[in-house]
């Protein structure tokens, strides 16, 4: 990652403390300050969200109780303290931007467009140079109120590349069902025979990714295949979520 020289004016006492800490290691002052800042941002909450909303059917603008699905997603982000949302869009960019502009409450909206849809993993990989910290990603056709902070705590504890929010449904045979051991996702079974489902847990459409996800995503077109690789490498955690969940595809 490229570096940029900056000038800072801080209290002399703080500079002395930084220098004393640097002397205990092989770091110089600049390296010590950089390390302190990295630790700070690693320990803080999430501030960036990515919304996968470039599907050709434009489901993210479908109405649910009189409002577009995207309205509910952005409201959730604003309530959870997210300040930046990157919308991965397709030929629906103009329509979405016309309705939502470049800001929604305190959330700054950025648009990254695919000229032609190549899949969710390929879309995600287009922002690999825009994100350098853990971030939350959301399916643009799902409404929920996942507690990002609680999910982030699970993500940090498990120390995996990705964490997937999971929810329970009454008829899991209609979905891809998750197989778990502890918090580790071991695999998926697509639309299992009714009565023989390995669990009632399904993908809730919310994820926390480390930046390493881009190295995985570049090898695939769709996230489903990325998740399969992550499970084979034991790098995918599951966060079980019991709140509101609406998949507009099922309505």
C-alpha cells in the first residue's frame, strides 16, 4: 500500500510518550505513530458498507410496505453508525441515484458500476482498492436489522476472513441450508429434501469481510463459490441472528 507524508502538530508530552514507546522496539517515531493508528482503527467499529444491488431485475428498488428495499437497508446503516456505503450497481445506477442521490441521512453514498453483470464476486472485486479495513456487505434484496457490533465481536473472536449472518426459517427446504460446527460454517446444502434438512439455518444476506476477501473473490464470478472455498479452508464463521428478516425475492 502506498504511503503519504503528512505533518502533525500535537502536544509535546504526547510526542515524548510516542518516542519512549518507539525506543522499546525497533520502530522510529513515524512507524510507531502508524502502528498506533492501525491499532485504533482495527479496534473501532465498522464504518463502511457495500451493498450488492446490481441485479438485472432491480429488486433493490422493489417496494415493501410502500418503500424501496434500499430505503430500509440505508436506514439500517444510518442507525448502526455506518458513514460510507458503496453501492455495486449495474444498468440501474441512474434510477437508484435519482432516488437516493449521494447522501442518505449521515451515510455518504458511492456508486461503482458494472457495464455488464459478471456476478457478485466479480462486482465485489471492483472495489478492492477502495477498502482497506474490515467492512460489512449486504444483499440488496434483503431487509434486516442485524446488530453489526455484536456480529463484529463474533468476527474478531473467530479471526476468519469472513463471517456470515444466519437466520432460521420454518421451511429451510426452500433455501440453501447451512451446516455448522460451533461457529464454523462447514458447508451448504441447496434446497434439501423437506424433513431431511441438516439445520434450519440459512444465509441471512449480511456479511463481514476482511480485505483478504478480494484475493478469494478474484478467482470466481459469484460469492457462492467464494463461500465454498472459505468453508473448505475453515475461514468462514457463522453469526446466528434472530431479528427481522425479509427476502424480497420470496414476496
